[in-house]
C-alpha cells in the first residue's frame, strides 16, 4: 500500500492547495477536499505498481481547518 501524506492549505479565490513533495510532483488545487484527494490519487497512481492501493492522508493547516469549519457551519 502506498501511503501519501500531504500538507494542505486554503487560499481564498484558489481553493484548497496541496504543495508538491516527494510523492506529488507538482502543487495541486481543488475547490473541495474531496476533489483534492481525487487529484492526489490520480497523480500518485501514475507511479504505483499494478494493483497497489493508495491511502491519502491530508494534513490541514489552520487556514484549511478554518475553511472546513466555515463550510460545515454554513452547510456548503
């Protein structure tokens, strides 16, 4: 199993941002955390062995946690 740990931040006007690291070759953005998770899986799948599973762990910084809380409170 490939375990992918990425740091995530949020920037108004851009969305959630995953910065590049040794697993994800370039920075990725998405409007939702689920969309970001899907993009990370696709980027990681290009490097994995046949049939190998991918586990993504998103580490949210303060800005990303605040946006997640705001969306939960608003019901977005």
